[in-house]
């Protein structure tokens, strides 16, 4: 993977190039930053840059034998470690390792360097299992890194989500980082660095990745996804520097579109005082998982905010897709100074109640019922 495949992040790319140019590549780096900012993409591009035999013009060449292997993520000096589940039909005492799911991992990388733990769990068909990194994984990595570099250059260990290590696994990784094999570079990519052992954090060089520039996301949507300028501009503003959100907004079955439809149904039933419809709607959304229910209510809260701000006729203050704005044009007059605070508090309380495992159907029916009164308040 080349740096030019990473969306935006020009300053971060330059920092990484400079480390190589000045021959001061740290033996261990910790990539952190918001979800969807491209931490993993940058780590993959940096690994490719380190392993390329003929890098030039600030990027890997893409043509040498090393780059040919890297395109398939099959370079013998690039070692991946990532959280996994216990394979089906394995014994109760079996300790899973990354290589158990190497095919699924390559499939995920082939789809692109921007992904979430939820997507990885789906690839592994995890169902209710939690993905972890076992002590055996640390032993496997130690063995791999003890071997000489097959290509005579760097050996790179890219560890994704190291915070999912058992404490004993983390202690073994710490020993590896403290006494690294010759010409070995550790690239740790973390979503929650605070969950890592303090001793690991203190022995790695922190590399903070910031949100992607709105302009870079807009350009990528137009150039890579063929989206027209207006739609790309709207999506880029809404996703707040998160490429994963931008991709989600393009998906016809995206969660945001489902939530918009849920919000439209709820407000329609509430405004019509259709108690039967409200009860039916409550039953449907009550079947969502708790985390999805909280995300839906957070989306409702955003729509209340956007509807209220829309009334000020200042387009630069609103962040909506075309579909959302088409609905808000009709809905915004019903959100005003007399009810916006109470509507927001209603959604916030519902998020809290769902998080406390309250009866979901009752929570959502109450939201719809109270909205019946609040949405009819006029200035």
C-alpha cells in the first residue's frame, strides 16, 4: 500500500517520511486517533514504505518484488497480530492465534484499510464471542521475529488493537519491545490507548493521527466514489473527519438511513396522535440491540438539533444529507424555542434509560407519547 492511497493526512505522511529520511525510525510506535481517521491505513502505508526496495518521491515504488508481495499482504517480513475468537470445533483449552484467521484477515484488508472491529467480527462470524489476543499469540510473534529478515531489511510487526491483549500477553509484548530483535519495528494501532499497560505506552513513540480534513474527504468521495460535488460536500461535512462515516452515508442500507426512517415514522405517528402506530413502532425498534438503540436515539437527538438550527436559515450551520434536509424542510417548523430543550432532554433521558437496561418498548413508547405533546407547541 502506498501513501497516496491514504485519504488526506498529508502532514502525518510527511512526519513518517521524515523518520525514514533522517534514519531515526523508532523501534516501536503507537498510532492513535479518532475512529475513521486512517490510523491503520497510515500504519500499512508506513510498513510498505519501510519494506520497499526502491522507494522514491516520498512513497513506496509499487513495482519491486517486495511491493508485489505487499499488494497481497504476503511479505515474509511483515507480521500481523490482531484479536481473534476461538475457532469453531476447537477444544475448550485451545488458545487461538492470528494465523487461525489469516484468510479472513487478508479478505478484510483486500476490501480496504478502513474498517472497524465490528466488521472484523463479522468476517470471523464471531456472533457473541469477544475477540482477544492470547498468550500463545505473543509466543507466536516472538518466534516469527526471532528469525532473520528474509529480504535483508526491516522486519515489521503490525499489531492491531493491542488493548485487547490479556495482561500476560501484554507483558510478553512488553518484553519484546524492551529487547527488540535486530532491525525490527513494532507498529501498534490502537483505538483505546488508555487501556494499554502504561509500561507499553511509555516504551513506544506516540504517533497521533487527527481527523481527516473535510476537503480531503470531499475530494476522495468525488475521485474514488464518483459522487457529485454537492452530495460529496454534504457527506464530508456530516462525517466530521471520519471516512467510515462517509462510506456509511453512501450505503443505501446504511444505519443512518434506517434511523432517519425510524425518526420520520415516530414523529409522524406522534403528530397524528396515532397511539396504535406509536405502540407498533415502539415494538419494532425495541428489537434492536441496546447499542443500536442508543445510536438511534443519538441520531434522533442530532435531528432535533438540525431541525432547530434549520429555522435560522444559515446553511453553513447545518450538517445534513439531501434526504435529511428534504425531511427537515417540512419538520423544522415544529421544533422551536418552546420545545427544543425538552425534546433534547427527552432523547438524552431515553439514552440513559436504555443504557440502564430499562424496558426498551416502554422507553420508546414514552418518547413517542411525550413527543405528541411537545411537537404541538407553537410560538
